C-alpha cells in the first residue's frame, strides 16, 4: 500500500463513519424504520479485508450490520440510503431494509438477519465457485456471538472437509447485543475455535487497517490458491448500541474510553500526518467533502425517490412466468 | 410406457436432470456411496462423481444452507433430507433464506433448490420418525410444495422442480417407494401447480394428496359398489399454491366434499381446502364439508395404537355416508 492507497482507505473509512452517523440522524427523524445496526468503530474490518480481496468480483455475504460491506463491494451509497428509506430505488427495491441490503451485480450477496445464517450460504457459494472452476472466492463476515450457532460448526466442517474457497471473517466486537463474550462463550479467542476443523486461522487488531489488510492478504491468497477455507478474527469494538433500541448500559464507560483511543480512522490519520503524507487541513477538507456529498447527493436521492407501488406488493414472491410451473415451454 | 417403482422414478429424474445440466447436483446423508436410504440416488455417485453427488455430514440446516448458497450462483441442488422429521432442523434455511431471498433482495437473487424428503407414518417408527409435515411447509410464501401420489408424478414433479427457478419442497412418503405405476418412456415434466381428477363422479368430491389419494380411491370403490355413491377423487399434488379453481370446480359438480389427510387436522390441508370452499363455492354445497384426518397425538409405537391414530379408507366411507345421512 502506498500513501495514495492509504489516503483512499482513510477516506473510505471516514465516509463509512459519516454515512452511518447520518443514518442515525435519519432514524431519529423517522426517515428510517425497523432495526438499524450501525458500524462506527468497526470500519477497518470490512474495508481492510475487502481491500485485500477483489471487491465487486469476489462474493461477499454478511449479517444485518451490512451497509459498509455493501458499499465497499461497489454498491452506490445513494441506493443503500434509499433502501433504508424504503424506496423503490433502494438496493433491494425497498423490500429489504437495513438488514437486507443486496447488490448482486457487485456480488454483494446480501445481509441476513438470522444470526449465523450466512455461514452455510457462504460455503455454498464457494462450492458453486469450485464446481464451476472459477477463481473468485466467497467471503463471509459475521460477529463473534454468531459463532455459537450450530451453522458455524456445520459450515466450517463442510468447508474444510471439501476444501471450499471461503474466507470467514469474525468481527469480534466482544458483545452479542448486551452479553459480553466471556459470559456467552467458553473459548473467548475465536480463532482457537476453528482448530477443531483443521482450518488455518489468525487473530489481528481490527482497529489498525494496515494490520487488517496485511492479514487479509495472506488469508485471501491462501483461499484463492485452492488450499481451502481460512478464518480471520479481527478484534474490534462498536461504538454505538447494538441497534438503535439499545443504550449500551451494560458496558463500562472506561472500556468504551479505552477503545475510543484506538479509533481506526484517527490512528490511520495520525500515522499519515506524522509521516508527512497528509496535512490536518487536507483531512478537514476530506471530511467536509464527504459530509457535502452525503447531504447533497445521498440524502436528497433517498428523499426524492418514489415509494414502491402497492400494486407490486406480490411481485418477487415467486419467479415471473416460469414455464416449468406448467410443465415446460409451451 | 414402462412400469416403474416410485423410487426408480425419482432416481430416473435425478439421472436425467444431472445428465442434462452439469450444474445439477444432489446432496444428502448417505445418498452417494451408499446409494440413498430409499435408493433414490442409486448408482449416481459412480456415474457423476463425488463433486456432484455429495454425501453430507449430519448437518441438516448446514447442508441445506450450503445448497441454497450454491443455488445463488446457478447451481441446481437436489437436497435429500433423509426423513421429514429431520427437516425441522433445516427450516431456518428453507424458510428464512430460500423462501424469502428473492423477495427481500427485490428480485436480485433466487434460490432454485429442490428439497425432497419422505414424510408420512410408516410402520412403528415411533413419534420422532412419523411426522407428516406438509402442512408446515405449505403455508410459507415463496416456497412451492408438491407431493407425488404416483411414480409418474414422482418423476415428472422432480424434473419440473429442478428446472423451476423457485425453491420447491417435495413431500414423498416412506411407504410409497415400492409403489408401482406407469411412467412415460419419454421425458415428461409434470406441472407444479394445479390438481388432477383421478376418478370422476357426480355425488361427492374426495380430496387427497400423496398417500391419501390411494385411501380416497379405495373408499370411492367401496362407495360405488356397496352404496351406489359415485365419488370424484381429486389429487392435490400441489399444496402450495393450492388449486383454488380446480377445488371449486369439482365441488360445483358434486356439491359435497371430504378432505382426506394423513396429518393431524389442525391448520392443515383439510382446513385450508375448507376455507377455499367457503370462499369460492359456499352456495354450491349440499352438505357441510368434512375432514378425515389423523388423531392429534404424537404417533405411538404400539401397532394398534399407531393404526388407531391414522385415518383409513373406512373412515372416508363413513364420512361420506354421514353426508348423505346414511
Ligand atoms: C437466530 C437469531 N437469534 C437471535 C437473534 C437476535 N440477535 C440479533 S443480533 C444478536 C447478537 C449477535 O452478535 P454478534 O454475532 O457478535 O454480532 P454483532 O451484532 O456484535 O455485530 C442477536 C442475539 C437473531 N437475529 N437471530
Ligand atoms: Mg459481536
């Protein structure tokens, strides 16, 4: 990574931060409904890992905390915001919402709300890639608490058994909603849990995007070379509550303060400034530019887009005019 | 037309579809090297190899989800769940992913999987191997449910299900794999929607599906021979969507209806057909429709108790006679 790459990543992380903060406001303004899970604090995870892969070409799948993953894959932030506003122009045509962003043309295969659901789906995508002999890989991002689902064990076993090209990324933010990891999980260090499936694994600091990137490069190279799955644990922290309805009352303020000192954006910014590759002024301009873009392009697009038509309520339940329903082409 | 057993018909459909499209795969427990619990995939492992005929670990939700993920990229998995009782474990992936992904992605993704599984009560397998779960599957938007009553249907429904872009659940029956019947020699694709009049009659309609079609046919024979009542038998091979028009049309001819179901009565095929009759052709009815269903118990082990829990052709005859106040 050269200085230009690092600056671009800094901008991407800052964009993600501002995007999510604006979602928060829009939720408070009741422009966004339902469950909303935000990403501040964890930006280096999705952005650092996918930087090491081929976003838009490799297949990415995740849970409900999915906006930033989709955007890094190439989804238009205006369409993601429109989805949150429930509009027809949204990534999923207003049918999905925050937890179900899909952008299949950029191979973002969706956000799913059932904790642990994507583990086997990612293995299946990898199975298809292997069967077709393609060189893309599947990348699955999920949280720490998801690893207590049966699907984690079932999918990792199959991925290893059949040597499937899938990278599992665990964004370990130490909590599953309000339950701290040591109160839910016998083995707190998640990367240790996969040795039972003979899958190579690593644990890295998820707040330092350069470290995330370096670890992800190795992980991606391993998977792409046909050596089977890999498990990457990123130690991270979410700043806000689990979702908008969560006040974070279960977390010690001191713990939050400690983590805020290791903010992924500030750490990279300061490093670039120290190295003389960025000025404070440039950073401010970057930030202002992002805020303007969100205010002048993203939000107005979402606001002004049309609602889905009620007459189309039943569209997309089943395939349109599938001939095989009637016994084949007539 | 050749006579095939039900399992042979299912096997032939697998074989033809796998030969037709290299992206058709099949997966499940013991389906490969062992050839399948009911031989539905016999010989396919040798023919198509381990990458396409996949012996899975005992991880129903996991391998069903894996099949769904593969289907996102155009693979057409035929997933066998060894017994429908084990399908409960895969419901998360079937309901939460396969049935909903097209909708919640605004039409961007589809999950064209086939899940086949033997349901029904066999002989003294006990409560955890005797479930009838068609009613659980048929109420879910986005999932097609079909249930073959004959080898021809078993063959043709599977062929169409593999090609169809929607997820399809095929409810087979443990007791029916050795049933013989004619199957067209040439390729045949059975419709995934509709119903079929398998016996014509003017006095009453007996609705059945899967094994209960056979009970209804037996009852129709008795009614005709012993009571001079001519029953029409309608085979509801598609449970989701149900054939509203076909159901109403038959009852508009016969003015009476009895629904024969192997499952417990609550929230089932019978209650759904009755609702359709109310909505579509209430004023055609000359008698209140009746259901012939299983008793609402977990299926017992003891042979006599097990028999007592399930409906029989005799029960169907009695229900019809009651409608004629005989
Ligand atoms: C099957 C299932 N059970 C419970 C929930 C409710 N729930 C949503 S998120 C969550 C915590 C998940 O935590 P983790 O996997 O660590 O991800 P994080 O939210 O921290 O990113 C729970 C319990 C759910 N959505 N799905
Ligand atoms: Mg967590």
